[in-house]
C-alpha cells in the first residue's frame, strides 16, 4: 500500500493565489448558517431512520397485538414527569434500542442502516455538483482519475461537510483505498450513559458497547463517499465502502473526544 | 393568563425601540463573531433530502411526514435553547411580545441567519405569526404532486420552537399557516401561547 | 478563589454532575451518596429561600439591579497578559463554537432573583447559578469570602465562571445524541473543559 499525500493548496504563483483568494471571498459571501444546527440535524438522522422502521413494523402488524418489545419508543425510566425530558428521552432511547435491534432482528437493523446510508448517498451525489459550481480553482474536474476523486473527497467534501479534512489516504493504486479520519467530527461528543443499560457492564464491555452504538452513525459518511463516487462516474454497484474503527496513534489521542478514529475502506471494481 | 401587559404593545412604539435595537445588535454580533458557520446550501441539501426520503418512505402519508419533521425539530429545540441561553444570557421575557422579538431578532438570527417579521397579533395578544418571504429551508424545491395541500416542508421549525419554548416554561402551539411552496404569498408560522407553565418555573424567579 | 468542587443539579433536584478538584483533602471527601443528598438539599433550600422573602419586600420591591458585570477572562487564559506561556495556551485553547478568546464579553442579567446565590461559612463558600431552564450550577470555593463588597465581587466572578460552565454544557453535552435531559453527564470532553476552566482560575 503506498501512501498518497493529501496536499493543501499550493501557492505556485501570483495568478493561482489571487484565484484562490477570489474563491475564498466568494465562499465567505455565500449564505451561511449555524454549524451547530447542521450538526444536530445530521445526528437526528439516526433516530429518524429507526422511527421510520418502527412505524413500518407497526403498520404491518394490523391484527392482534403488536409486540413492540425493544422497538418501543417509550422510555421506562421512572419519575418522568417532565414532558420535554420524556419526549427527548424517547428519541434518545431510539439510538440505544437500535443497538438492541442489531441482536434481535438483523434484517430490520440492516434496513435502518441502509436507510441512513442512502440519505448519505443522495446528499453525496449532489455535493460534487455544488462544489464544481463553486469554481474552486484548486479542483479540476476534467480528466479526473480515481485518485483525484478520492483526494477531492478527502479534502474538499470532508472539509465542507464536516469542517475538517480526512487525515490519511492510502491506496494500492488498483482500486482499493483507505480513508482514515482520526477525529471524525460528528461523533467527538458522543458518550454512552451506562445507567441506561439493563445490566452492569465492565469497563471493557462498555467500550465495546459504545462502539456498537455509534456504528449506525458511520453509515452516513459511507453514503456520502459512495454518493460522490457515483456522481463522478463510479456507479453504486461498483463501489464497496465499509467503515471500521481505527486506533489512534499515541500523539493524536487527547483526553476526551471519541476514543477511535474511523477507517473507510473503499473498493472500486472496474467492470 | 396573568401576564403583565404593557400599554404599548407594538414594537414600533418608540419606548420599545432601544430594547429591540439591543436584541438586534446582540443577534447580529453573536452571529458574526461567536458562531461556527456552514454553507447554507449544505444544510438545505441535507434537510431537503431528509424530507424527500420521508415522503418516499411514508408513501404519501404527509401527516406522518409532518409529524416526523416536527419530532426532529422538537429534539433540536430542547437542545438549542441551552446553547441560546448560555450564549446570550437574556433575561426572562415578561411579555409575549418580548418573546416574539427575542425569537425573531435574536434566535433566528443566531441559528439560521434569518430575521422573520412578527405580524398578525390576535386581539388577545397571545398569538403572533413569524413571517418569512420565501420558505427559509427550501432552495429550489418543488413539492411532489399531491403534497401541496398537506406537506409542511419546513415543519422542523415548528418543532424547534415548541421544544425550545417549552423548556422556558411556555406551552405554545406552533404551526405553519401558509407556505410559498404551496403558492401562498408568504411563509407564516403561527405561535400561540396556551399557558405559562407556572409550576415548572424554577424557584428563585419572581 | 480556588474551586474545590463543581456540581450540577437538574430541575428535579437530582445530581447530574459532580467533580472534585482538590485532592489534598481526601480525608474529608464525601462519598457518592452524600453528594446526591447534598444536591437535593441545595435544591430544596434554594426553593425555600425564594419563599422566605419578607412580605414588606414583596409589597414594595426595592429596585435591585440584577445585572452582573463582566469580569474578563475568568477561567480562560488572558491573551493580554505578559505571561508568554499564557499566550501559547490561548492559541491552543479552543472554545469550540464560541470562538474568540472568551465565551462572552458583556454584562448579563442574573436569572436568579430570590434564590440563594452565595452561601458563606467559616470553611468554604458556595455559589449557585441557575439557568432559565432550571439547571443549577454550584461551585464550592475553598476561600472564605468576607462579607461586604468583597463578597459581592467574588459572587460576580463566580457568576461569570458558572455561566461559562453553562456554555461548556451547551457546547458538549447538548450535542450528544446519547444524552437525555436530566440524566447524569458522562462526557469526557465536558469534564476536560470544566477542569481547564477551573485550572485557569488560579
């Protein structure tokens, strides 16, 4: 596996610099909104995907009792008089129940994951259009080979959507890529609340459980990657993308923040 | 409901002008300097995709889509209110008029970089409309056929307002009453105060 | 002022966060249960205090100014200080989405009009800051505030400081989809930020 660098913008002459500056000014002038809102909406995708799955289940079971079981959105925490807390808890419980679903009904779990991924794909396939039209002088879309597309994802797509670039891009120059994000932005503040769990878990088991809980959230960037590739000429059925956890190197791990980085393994088959 | 009513209720009253100016300045300043920003088009793209997917999943049951969008908004609202209060530390609004001004000039500015107009107060002064020109979350959106009479595209905003106001002990009904996406003249959200949740007001405030 | 402990109490009087900062007095440490009792006691006493306002004051309320003046850089490194190590910390200090050298830079109104704001004893001082949503941020300081003007100033500094803890709460805890309201806070990022606020106070 050779390591391809992900260079920043090169200052190779006054012409390039002023073009870059103009692009930056244009970008600054574009209408914007609060990143917190954007971030929170992205996070809401997961409970929403779960809720849709639940409501479809309820729809199917028309006759007799509906065994909601772990699909129930109602919180069982006693002493819940506070409406806001109660309603919020049912949506927060959705993310915990989703992990339970993984064990109880794999088909439904995968259906939820697919839903999250397809949201990412729809968004990803339109992002490249947006960024092309922004006329970023450091991206040239003519004759974009696969490596350039991957660099585009690592640099521009990630920067725009998540606020930072991918840390590392590795490739074997034969269609396999590893995109490594050591501090994947949306999950940095995630912390599992142990008292929600039914049994007491050891420290290790808790960590494993935490990773399992966060898995669905990773389907969204997986979808983004596939969507961008799709829009730039690599159809969805030719692309496989899997997200796994990556250990952080010692220098990178700071106190707080999510304990693992994310490794996106992308495999593109050519015919 | 025993809310104190000032005799001058319109925000164009000169006595209220410095307060309104202060709110506007606070909103503008916070937006400019104290907030991380993202390109609006990414948000619109994301939100639009969510709405589209919900419409597809619920196959035309737009009431459910509205409900889902509202729920998403509600979850956002109860979280964003803390961000808003920590950032601005604004005192409790003593009139619903004040609430409308804080919402329109400060809150919407800080989170969406928008300042809707406040209009259509009712006679009892417990209901107002937030008026947007175009639908604020819909850029180049066309509603699918059949949705026009039923889908409220930006229903998430109603959920946000309901959740946030509930956290500061105001029980309100929030809903869309018109939408430019449906061909209406403007996009209006109606906020109606049902009651102040006196029992839940934290101790120590008079 | 050095902070011994920070507690956060939710609307119902439950303890959702607690952290000790001074390890020297481990002999006098309370255990977990004691802190729960402490939190609910503070909550109840706070509510009672607001009921105890003398009738005379209720009938003709004096004009009290509830504005808390801004004390610059409480709990964050001062970028203007001549201390060079401080300046380096400032550049690496990230206030998250709050940007800039400090969380806020103006005076603000206290939401706490008739509850307890400050409790002075011979051994410690307790400061309470309550948000509009009913969350109470409690700081236990080791130094004893002398009554009078000194006490008022230390109360203002404490309010500035606790508002920043509130900012950090909204920044790191509210964005966690695994966190539900009124539940204990387990976020390590939040912990770390509170610790750095306390460290910077010395």
